[in-house]
C-alpha cells in the first residue's frame, strides 16, 4: 500500500481531548507531527511535501466501529455482508477500523472459526479490522483453544450471547466459567443481553394469537427482557471480577438496570447503536410487511428510550457508539418472515451511515460535541480493545487514519447513492449535512470526495 508523505493543511484537529486548528505531517503510514507549518518543518517535514487542503474541515482520527458483522453465516440465511462490501462502505463513511466477531456458533471449534474469518477477511478487507471471539459453551478444549488465541493472536475480548438457543446462547454455568477465564486473562467480555427462554415463549404466544406481522417483533422482546439479561450478565460479572461490556443497549430500562451495577463491577462499559438514537418502533409498524426492513434485536424502541440514550451517550454513562451492522436484502431475505415475524432475519446495515448521521443529528443538532463523538466512536473503542494510541487519536506515532469532514453541503440518504449493495437502506430519506473530503487509512487516501481512490483489500488485522 502506498503511503506517501502528505501535509494536511488548514483544518481543525478533533480528538477526544481537544479541538484545535493544526496541520499534520504524515509519512510512512503514521502521523509524524501535529502543529503549525513551522512546527512541522521543525519536526523534519521536507520542503515540497504535497499538501492536502483541509481548510474549513474537521480532521478526525479514523472512526472505529466496535460492533460489525462483516461475515456471518446463519442457519437460515446469511447476512449480505462480506469483508469487501463492508469495508468499502465503512471507508466511504469515515470508518477505518471495524471490529467483527470471529465465530457464529455453527463452526465445530474455535480454530475452525478463526481460520474461516481469516479466509473471509485477508486480501478482502479494504479497512483495518479487529476480532472479538465468539464463545458459546465451555469445556477444557474451549479453554485450551482460547488460551492459544490470547497468547498467540493477541485476542483481548470475547463475545457471548444470552439469547439465541440453540446455536449461540450460553448457559449460566458456562457463563460463569467464561467470565472466570476472562478475569484471569484480563479480557473484556461483550454480551448480548436478552433472555433466551422468554423471547421464544413470547413469540409463540403472539403467533398463536394471530399476531404475525413485523410490528409484533418488539413486543416479543420488550425492554424487561433486555433488562433481565443485563442484570444477569452484570451479576455474574460482579461475582467473577470480569470486565463487562454490554452490547447494543436499546432501552431506558436496560440502561437503568446497568447503572445499578456501576461501582460493583470492574470497568462497566455500555454500547449503543446509531439506529436506537434515530429510528423508533413506528418503523416496524409500516404497512404491507415493509416494517420487516427494521426488524433487529434488541428492537427499535420509543422516543423516550431515544432521549435516555442520547443523554447517557453525552454524559459518559454510555461508552461507545456502534452499528451492529448486519444487513439483509428485503426481497428474498426479510421476506422469509412473511406470515411469521420470528422468521424475519434480524439486522440492518449502517457501517457507512453511522458517523455522518451522528455528525448531522448529534453534533450539529447540539446533542453531542465533536470531541465526544470522537471519544465514543474512535478513542474509547481503541482504548477498551487495546488499540490505543495506535488507533483512536491524532498524535505523533499514531497510524495516519484520518476522516476529513467538510461541513459544507447537504444531501439525503438514498440507497442508490450509498455503497453497500443491498436492495434498501434503513436510513432512506434522512438528511445529512457535509461530506468527507478525504478518508485516509495508514496514510493512503482511500476515499476522496465520494470516490474510492485506492486498491481494495489492503486492510490488516490490528
Ligand atoms: Zn451483533
């Protein structure tokens, strides 16, 4: 990958700590110096280093999405994700590192899952990536395999599911063992918190009553089901000392349940998703089965839940803003659930839209500062999963991953002009202000003014 030197000139550099006018000298894929043109020269920037004009722009560290499914075989139908389409879409949207989950619960063991994900990503991903390891059960063999992944591959995090029997859901006994292991090896444990027994029971009750449309998906997994999962997971985390990370918090009730454990568990971390902030359950109520386009879990909630999540994201109770990117086509995939909402594949895309939506509807709407956006969507994911300060900030020695955003201009999200290639976009019609003038990965401009400008498949695992 070519990483020629560049002088990023005239922008305002935004990190989690500060927002200051500054130029950057980048060379050999890293940031060499930050400051005035004189400071860059004093640091050794050669005369004649080509400039990249960032006047009027905010210069962000490359954004990191800590929760993406870029490869996901499922029992009924696989997500429309590949590392090729996910990473391209991510880069168009200012995200330079994605974090995926190695393992779907269908592979016979962890080494098989690990190598399947390697095959899916290597030479295919255009952005950098990082893996959490999915653990569905516990025994001596799992323990041996995990120890090797931690020691030899640098794994820092595990993913468990309380929901989704029989492929993914973990038993309470095994949950305890996984958390004990995580505590011993200082790993963060990400957990999907929904009760595995209540969801299918509620689904059956609704279906028997003839409530079969996508609008019944949310009532089958109400906030109390999520709050129960959060409470159980954090109870086990408190009992074992493991560091817990609650993925995709969607409701005020789950947020309040998590808050009760602050100070009683080590380093409580909470994540929410851009869709919970901007979309609500009226989407799934759209007529003629169109609501299936927004079926995902935990489900979209109410405006009151949105307000609670925005407030917690701004004040520091929620640590990260991700997507749970897991797109499906409407025709042929979402439509599998016609007549039975429990058969609608769960998930939507968003890896391309997350940051631009957060800039327009969060930062420009004064719900979140630009610095706080960097914190929740770049610095914190890097810190929590061991990539900081290589990723997640703009400082000498950091990777030259940059998202240079020009606040000028307006457009509307339309599936035809996004880059994922699915047959619909869940954010269709939402307005956006501004655009990315350039997105750089380790010094290489990958996207400039809406055009992909680099060879594909050059990402690396970090
Ligand atoms: Zn997920």
